[in-house]
C-alpha cells in the first residue's frame, strides 16, 4: 500500500508541485490584497474621523463666536446708550409740554413720557416751522431739568444767563431727538455686525492654530494619541486655543478697541449721514414705509459706499483695530498686563512676533474684499430685521405675510396688498422714532438677540469663517515651527519665488492671494 502511494506520488509529483505552488501563490496574493484593502479601509476611516473631528471643532468654534459676541455686546451697548440718551430728550420735550399745560391751566399728564405722547399742536408747528437745528449736540450733553424747576428756570436764566447754556426750543429738541433715535439704532446695528465679523476672524484664527497643533502632536505622538474635539474643562484653555495662552489672550483683548473706541468713529460717521438724510424731516411729517426704507438706504450709501467698488474700499480697519502706536495702550487698558503680573509674577513675556503675525493677518482679512462682502450681507440682514420686520409691524402695523407650512398659497395677506400699503399708508415721524428708541435696547441687550440670529443665518458668514479656519495652514505651520516637528511634512521650497528684498516679506502677499483663491472656491461651491 505504501509502495503504491509512493509510486503514485513519483508519477504525479509535477502536477502536485504546480498545484501547491498555485495554491501558495493564490494565498500570498489573497493576503496581499486583503492587507491593501484593510489599509485603504483604515485610511478612509482615518480620513473620515479626521474630517469629522475638523467639522466638530469648526462648529464648536462658531458656537464660541456667538457666545463671545453676546458677552461683549453689552459693553458697546452701554457706551452707545449713554452717549445718545434719546429718552432724556423725550423727557425734556414732555416737561416743556407739561409746563405749557400748567400755564394754560390744562393740568399735567401723570402717564410716563414717551415719544408718541409728545406730538406737536398746530400752533406749535406753525411757530416752529421755519426753525431747524444746526447743532451737533448729543443727548449726553443735554442736562435734563427737574420737574420742580420749570417755574423758576426763566428767572435763574435772567440772573446768570451768561453762565448757562441757552435753552433749546421745542423744534430744536425734536431735531435732536430725530437724529439721536435714528443714529443710535443704526450705530448699534453697525457695531453688532462689526463685532460679529471681528469675533469670527479672531476665534477662527486661533482655532486654526489649535487644530494644527493637535494634528502635529498626533503625527509625532509627542503629547496625545487622539485629537481633542472639544474643551470640556474651563481651565484647559491651552488645548482650545493653542499653547501660547498669554499671546492668545492679548490678541483677544483687541476687541476692546471696537467696544470702547471704535464705536465712537462708527457713531460719528453714522450721525453725519443721518443728519444729511433725515435732517430736513419735521415731527409733523407723514412718512410712508417705502420712503423710510429709501432714507435708510441713503444713510447706508453714505456710510458704506454707493457702489460695490466704494464698499470694498471702505476703511473698516480703523474701527476694529488700533494703530500700531496704540496697541500697547489697548493691552494695558484691557487689564491683561495686570492680570499677568498677579498670576505669573515676573514670568517672561510672550513672543511679540506671534502676536504681530496674528494682528497682521487679522488686518489683511479685514481689508479683504471677502470681509466687505460678508459685512454688507450682515448689515442687509440687520437693517431688514429693523425696518422690514420691527418697523413694518410696530410702526406701520402691516399684517403678517407668514404662510403656513406645506402651503404655497396660504398667505395671510397677499404681497400685492402689502406693497400697496407700503406706498399708501402714512404715519407720523414720532411713531417711527418711538419704535427705533425701543429697538435700540433690543439690538444691544435682547435675549435672545433676534438681530444676531438673523445675521448668523447669512450663509456667506459661515463660508467666510471656514475660509479663515482652513486657509494659510502651510504658512501658519512654518512660522510657528510646527513643520520642523512634523515628521511627515517636508521642508517648504522657496527657491521658485526667490528671497524677499531687505525689509520686505512675501507672507502678506501669500496670505492675501491664498485667502482670495480660497474664498473664490468657497463661493463657487455655494453658488
């Protein structure tokens, strides 16, 4: 039996060897293919996880921007409301009317003063029809008289008239009231939009630095094995905004300039435009919704520019960032230096080069056409909320145009009828000023803030934030020395462009061209 088996093997050894070889080769090829498939699957899984991590970090960053704006906005709101105290002018007009009623024996009103209650009579309108205030005095400069000092005010003015300011007429107060109410609400919309844009730029620049730091740490296995998705610990700020916490904190404090200084320039520019456009209106004027919308657009053209070229050339940088010679003053006024001294004693100062790079890139972003484009869209949303929603419903009392879900023809009021109302329905100017006065508080202190919510629905805002977050990674890594530690990143080759001239740098031009190309790609995808 064994001999027959050996004989059979000798006779068939060649086919058996070929068969074993084929099977072995098939096994090796199969294992190779399976390993390649597993590698590809792992790479796809890693890419998917990395993209998901990036997406979650980016979304968390945008939520941080919203909360930051809500936290900073009350500071600017307080300053604006104190500078333009519309309510004090309203109170002074009410007191003047009350004094006249007392003299005529008609008694006084016990209800709280409001703009709507301070309407002019026909006799007052005739006597003040030819008067127009050329004064640029703000409400904060007007001293509100005491209700008990009305009777003796004239006598006091005769005794010491040279030391007292001349008393304004009722028409002059109405002119100041018109300018103050309109300027205040418009200034707050501009401040909110600028603060939203500045916060998006700042936090997305720092978020980019944090993400790059996490990626390099993962690649080198120096600090951690996975990328941190969120900051669950309030004290773990280093993982949220990078390792140079002191520099990042100084950089974030530059929002102090807009909140305490820049808004003044915004207010002055808006006030100049409002005086030009609204200065000829009288409190007895009847204004249509369409007319007020046109006046609002005229103000915006004077503030922002009438053409796309003028809007792109608008200098928003002076409102958002201080001049170079005042940067130390901003850091000192914001209290960062005192906080560092208390917490760290004589610890070394952070590298000024890192802060300089952040400020320079921020300035480049603010001066970019993309910034101007998105800012215009935010202002469109803000003014639409004020005029098309609030004024339309509260001052002009237009019916709602909202339609039920799932119904294309179930509009409560037809749009044609509403358009007719916009042309024909007229209201007195004081009624519009009353709504603007109330809305100024809503814009700055509303909870939830409807104006901020409407601005954040602008799709290009998220696209701009994504471009800031994802662009210029190579320069960021190279300037921070991250490329030196990343084992999978090659040294950048700069021979093609040539070395920069003495005192010059290619970084700014690279940043601007990279941002512009990234923005054009983003707009191409969303188009």
